C-alpha cells in the first residue's frame, strides 16, 4: 500500500468558525489537488486493490511481425496510480524519454483499436510494460499549462523489470535477431485484484409488494479461513450463512454441509447423490487406486477397518479385489475360466442364499459346518482331528453334544449344557430346558442331577413315584462346596463311642451353616437335659450369639429368670402379670419409663422438724452410682414454700421452707456414672451399621414387610439355605401383622365405646 501524507487547505476561519473570504490561490489549489485529492486516490487504490491489469490492454502481434498493438484498457500500479490507455487519448512510445521529464515529451494519439509499438532494433527476451506518466500538453498556453495523462509503453529487457508494480507487465515477448516476434506469452502479466478477507456477492431482487420494490441483497460470500484456506458460503434471506465449499492448504476440497450434493456432467439436472457423475466412468489409478465405500451402519470414515466398516474395490495382479482390512474377495480368470477366491489363506467361505431363511454351508481349512438361517452352527465336522460337534464349533471329543436333550440310549438319556448335566432314566429335558419330557408315562423316572448352581456344585438324586410318575421328589442332595447332605426322608443313626455323641457336625467354611434343621409342622429342634447340672443349650462365639426371626407374635418365650450381662435393647419394655382383680381371665400390662439418659430414680416421704426443715438420706453407694441429680418436692396436707436447701452431699440432701411436722414427698433422679456406665458410653443418636442401612428395626411401622427389617440381614445364611421356608415365613409374618393390626383396631374401638 502507498503511504503518503495527506494535506489540504483549511477554508474555515478557526477563530470565528466562518468561511474565509477572498479568492482561492494557486498554491491552495495545488495543495488540495496534489497533496490531498490525488494522494487520497492513490492511497485508496493501493490499499483496496492489488496492482495489475484491470480491463482491456490486450496485446496483438500485428500489424506486422515486427510490431505489437496494445488495445485500450486500464491498469493499476503498486503506487495506486490508475493508468488509462483510452481511445483518443495519448501515450508515450519513445523508450528513450527521460523518466522525470514533463515538458516537451513526444506523445502519440491512441486510436480506437489501440497503439502500435514497433520492435525495430530490439532482440531477445523482453517485457512489454505500461508506466504511469503525465506530461504538459504542448497545445496549452504557457500561462495556464495543462497536463495530459500519457501512459508510457516500452519493450524492456526482462532483467530490467523488477516485479514491484512500478511498471505493469502486459506481455512477455521474444524477439529474433531480425527484430521479429517469435513468441508472445502472458508470462508475468498480472491481473488487478481486490485484497480482502471476505468478498460478498449480491443479487437483484424484485418484490410485487405492495409497495412494489426492486433492490439487492447478499447472495453469497468468498472468505479466507483462519487456517489459511478458502470457504464459499450462501447468504440466506433470513440472515444466516450456509457453508457450500471449502478448501484448505493441504489441498482438501470439501462440499459442505455433509448432506449436500455435487454433480459432474449432469447438463443442468440436479445431482441426486453426494457425488453424481454422468457420461463416463469414474477413474482412479496409481498405487493407491481404487473405489472406497463405507458400511451404511458405520456412519463415518474408518481408516483401518477390521469388521467391514469400510470396503474398497481395486485391481491388482490381473484380478479385481474387494478389500476390508485385507482382501476378502478376489475375482479373476484361470485357464480360460473364472476363478473366485474368498479372503486370504485359511479364511472361511460361506455358501448361502441372499436374505433367505435357508441354511448355509461354511467351509474353512479345518472344518465343515452346517449353519441355520440364524447363524447357529448346528453341526461342525473337525476334519483335522476327526471330531463331530452338535451345538459347538470346537468339538473336543469324537462326539461332542451341547444341546439340552443330549444323547439317547434306549431309555437312558444324557443331557445338559453349561453349568449342569443329568443322567436320567425314562425322562429328558426339553430343548428350552423349561420342562421335562417323559417318553413312557406308565413308568416312573429316575434322574441324577449335577450342576454348579451359580457357583455351588451340587449332586442330587430325584425319583418319581408309582402314584405320580411325573412329579420329581428329592431323595438325596449333596452341596459340593460345604459338603452339606440333604436327605428329605428319615435318617437312622446308632450311638458310637465318640464323646460328642451319636451325631456331630462341624464346619470350617466361612458364611455357612454348620447345622440346619427345618420342620414344617412342629418343633424343628428339641433339646432336653434330664440332669440338674450343666446347660441344656450353650452358644459360644460369633458376632451375634443367638439371632431369632420369629414368625409368630413371640420370637422367644422364657419360663424362669433371664440374666443379661450386656445391654438389653428393645422397642418397648413392660411387665405383664395376671390381673390382680381378674387373674384367671385378664392380664395387667405396664410400660417402663423411657429416657435419653441412664437415669436412676429414688423417692420417699419426709416430715419437717420444728424449723420446717428436713434431711433426706439415701444409700451410701448413691454418689458412687450416679451424679447430676435433679429434685422434685410436693407438700402433703398443706401448702408451703418448700425448697432444696442443700444439694446431694455424702448421699443426703436438705429441705427447708416448710412448717413444723409437715410431710413432704420427694423424688430424686440421677445419671449413672458407675464403672460399667463410664466404660460403655451411651449415645442417644447413632448411625446404623453399613449392612443395616436401608433396613428397619420395625419395618411394619413404616409400611414395610419383614424383608425390610434388620433381622432379615442377621438371618441371611439361614434364609439362603432355606429359600422355600423363607417364603412361607414372609407370608405368615404378613398374615400375623395384619391380624395384629385388626385386633389393635378392635380394641381401640371397644375402648372408645
């Protein structure tokens, strides 16, 4: 860009803010024109345009081999000068004129078809250049000379023309030694341009109105991108921009947006696909030639496909090949015939109908497989090892069967699948393993079941009975993890010499029940001690010595004294005795007082002495047991302002303010601080243990069933060992809770009456 200072005349009187009086002088006009108007035009032209040929200025090798004709036109040099070779205007063709000369410069008039420039006396490589010049019109009066715009046309040696834009190159001319033009090229001819980051294209628009309107609006734009590329966008009527085409410095040309279409050879018809070509095949050659296409389910380009995400047709070695990660299909000729290959060495070949419900035959280097229409290989022949697999693609034995039905030998059936196997007489599992099939319903069945039951190995024997030949009954069960043996019938044991008795059970495994007893009607475990010594039942060890989840209204019943050396936790503590007024028919219930502290309570009556005072003495161990004492006093038989005159000291406290002989009822409470209480701190609120969170001590109070209780967590091992009994227990507990609520409601109603 030309950088010139801009100076113009100030026509305002800055002191009075009025227009100056008097005529404009030549000096002022010179300043305005030479230092402002002309410089302003140069700066604007050089800043907003790139120098070069703007219009016309065609160069013809005519009218003879030693001359050139330059037609009228316009150019712009790098200083911002507009160079106009106009018809009826003037030009300088003398190459020897002083570049700084203004007066007495010979000029020629420009004809309608241009200016003829002779090459007489010139040889070699030359540039035909056009330079901005102004000279004094020889016909103007000396008192008022005028300047003519007369562009300077020259044939200059190539080495003397720098590519700086001071001179605009119109053509490259090669002249022979006879001054004849042997070559005329556009080398170094530069077209003027517009240096802009964004070029907006507009279109005319008419609107019928009312009112009827004709105007213009943006239609598109060409702009440079931050990464050095170029983008073309449509400018929509709603003011938004829609990308159409982009090019980056790497040479990538992209059609935007991704859903757009481009057509080649369509002769005005709209393209129907992303790339629509008519009239000829699309060719791709070279070492990377081929036609690539992606799976319609992939959604994007995959550089290194592994599972058919992208495919490519290409030719090599006289064959056509379909590639996806490796050659998958090869089509060629062989001895005058056709050769078809699928995949590489060892790759499988599958023969099937397209889209059909027909089976398939799959061939590999080692197997022959029959496949159903759903892809399952029902039969596989291992040709290397001589094995047949039914339901497995990798048979490990001469005959390997995986279906539930298994193998039949007359009335003996071997069945199973992953996780279980059975050996059965007169029965077998159906294909879905949802039921049994009894081929001869007139005979009972016997089955030996072996499985791992979700990680626990089991061995079980079942039979049907002559009276019900299709209902299995468990006869023997062995838990392979714990060694637990289940015999639903009777087990007779004779006493031996062991000190532990005729029957002893031990277990070293974690989280298991060493002994479990179940009875559906009666007593599950009965322990009887006929001596007066020892304990009938002893429980030692464990996190919880005894955990009882009662299905009835009482989880446990004790007849006799119960000793607890730890903390007794309960929702309610009460005594129940035979009613003193009707011991045969009713009970009397009382509830214990609750507190947020370990409170001890003492009370009594005392009589005031002559001065209205009294001393209450308590047991000598009281202050060793409790502290933080609180007092309550009540006058009996009359009023007085009794008060505690002396707090507890030496296991006694004083009363004063009464009258002589007045009886006072007193009550003292204290908080335990004995050795056990101090070593077992009491917390009113505490977080539940991790395993009890989400469970309740009394789930029924919150509308939950017994499975939401913390006791449910404590009895997890028993429940897992006896799932059927657990389901019955949950049902009975729900029934009993409903009965309790009904009886409670009836009692409330009766009391209300």
